[in-house]
C-alpha cells in the first residue's frame, strides 16, 4: 500500500490539526479497481487514529474555503468530494469519519451561510449523513434555504462520480485538483445547471421531533421554512384541495341542485355561477335520501345528457342491494365503508348529502357525536381530498345542531330565499351567503343571487352579484346616474338595478 493523497484538516487561521491519508495497493481479485484504505492521523504523537476528546471544531475539513457568504456552501460526504469542489472555486466542507460521526463536528463555521446544498452519497449511509448534518445546521439564523442533491447514477454515487460523467472530464483522475483544468469554468456551469433543475427539498419528516407516542413536534423556526404542499383551488374562489366545507339551507331551497351543479362543474372543468374549475377532477357524490329516478332526472337536466369529462360517481340508496344500507359515518364501520368508496374512485372532492342521513350514531345536535366524523374528515384532508357536508338549517336559519361542526370548516355557505321571493310563482331562486370563509377576500365573499330555470327540460343557472354590487349601484344612483347607466357600469340588467333600488328604499338606505 502506498500513499496517493493527503488531505489536511485546518483551523480557521490555517493551522493544521490533522490529516486524512488515502492509501492504494494492488487491485482486488476480480476487480479493476485498486485496494484502498483511508486513515486519519489526529494524534499528537503522529500515530494514526482519532484521539478521544478531539475538539469538535477540528472535525471539519475545508474551513479554508469558507470566505464569501454570498456564495452557497456545499456539504459533501468525504474529503475527496470537498477537494474536487474546491478545485472548481466552490465553498465545500465535510466532517471527519463519514456518515457515522457528523453529529460530533462543529458546523458553526457555516452559520452565516444563507444557502446550503447537502450532497450525500447515493446510498443509505448517505441519507443518514444528510439527516444528521441537517439536524445540526437547521437552527442557523441566517440560513434561508437548505436543499438536498443526490446523484442517481449508481449505488453509492457521489459528486465525483457525477463530475466524471461530464464529457469534458472523461480523462480526469478524481484525486487531481480541478483548479487548473482547462474545462473548469465549463464544468462549473454544467454543475450549476444541474443544481437549478435537480435539487430536492429537505424531507418534511426531518423537521419533526417524534415523541414515544408518535406525536410530532416542530419548532417555529422549522415550521416557517418547511415546504408544505400548496393547496390547489379546484373550484375558485371557495373550494380548495383538502378543505372541509359545509353547505346548509332550509328544506326546498335547492341545496342538492346547487351541490350537484358544483359536482358537474368540477368533473367537467367548467364554470358554474361565478365559480370556475380550471381542470376536470374526479368527484364522489354520496346521496342518502333522494329517489334514484329523481337524481337521474336532475343530472340529465344539469348535464344536458352529455357525459362528464372526469368521473362523477354517485352513491344512491335505491341502487344498492336490498341487504345493503346507507353507511353511517358516525360509526367506525360506516367510515370504513365510505373509505372503501373513496379508495375506489380516488376523488378530489366528496359531497355528503346530507349529514342527517349519513350520521345516525348519536345525535346530530350533540358535539360529541360529531367529533369522530370531524376526525375522519381531517384524515381525508391529509390525503388532499376536499369534503363538502350538506346540512339542514334550523328554525333560526342557522345550521342545525352543534356549532362544533363549524369549528373545523374552511368554508360555510348558506343558501336562503331572497327577501322578495314569491312562493309558488318564482323559479328556484336563492341567495348564496358565506357565513365562514377562512381563506377568501372580501370581494370573493360577496353575496350572489342565483336562479335555476327549467327551459324545455334543460336546467340553466343565472346569477347576479349581491350586496357589494348592490351598494355600489346605490352609490352610483345617488351620484345621479340612471338605472340603465348603472346597469351598464356594473354589467347587470336594468331590472336588477330596479330591484336593488326598491330594496334600498324599503331599508331607507337611499
């Protein structure tokens, strides 16, 4: 065996505190690669090994490269890889003795770095090394971005293995410095391009501390930097991916028509009223009380008999076997039955029409009966599935039962009759009001007046903006504009402006 490379460990002021030597000998039997051995020399008597109690600040290789904090710092696994990056003019460090002892090193030399790339070997020890390093550096106050970079070009592959795949370095001996290599700048540019496209975020699980009961804790500092999946809006502006929602109304208002129309729009990627689905998504609609023939007729009228672009699956009692029953999601077995349906369809949205027919264990007016249902809905939320509960209103016009139902809701929509509604002579006309809106702005939560008309067997929705537009109309009328001019300004009909004016006069607001 003979020495082929020696890497010096230095203090910040350049004093050598030890070195690591790479020895090579004859090739292994059946291999073209030479036998190698890496030996640390950190004992005061010059003998090999690491003395017990070696200061943690002496366990970092590459401190001399840390100078310009405007540039990122690369944390690699092994002196060879750090040395290669030094040759490219990059800040790179590693810890003594590989993946097993990263916790023993003092990483404070990079505490002022804003961006860090961790480049472990592509194997299980490499993952362990990256995790241990991250746990040591994550609390650095200036650190705003930590990324993971692995090179999936073979088991155990490291950054040197990746560099050797670059044609300009086909003849490069990985132990040679790249500082004077003619392709240095070109290689550096290629590596930068790789960084721009192939880095991964730190796995979210690495931010958490897990208790013996498997509960997870996360610090505020970690929580502010963790990359959480962005919740996609699937029916703007109110229905988001993984949200929990409620639509409630008195009997006969048209809440099933409203929710079925939302479901059709979602499955088709269409517009419904002022709502827009940017793309089709699968939907599961659970109905617990309507006759199958009535449900069929309503869907034909709402879709004009055309198939939906994505799956819209309907559960209806009349289509079940005689021995089957409506699942009771108030009970564990019922929730498992619905989970089976969800697993089969893999929907983005589940409509539950309605709470009274699908929650029969306990009493819907009691908060304790709602708690297991709420927990079940939260589990669906974790899977990215949005839930829309459909519910009845009480005598006071509020959602029936315990107010605990609304605690976990992101959006609560109330459907009610307009003040000027004439029973028996009007079409299906309703005011759409947001009684809770966790993520919506004031403009998005304005009231909407919607009308459902039957035109030659086809159901068509029309809508007009509510209170905010109404107030704007009154302001314009007070400024001297005619009803026709106000209608043109707000994009509504003259008759709508007339109705707003009449309502304002009744309320003495004009």
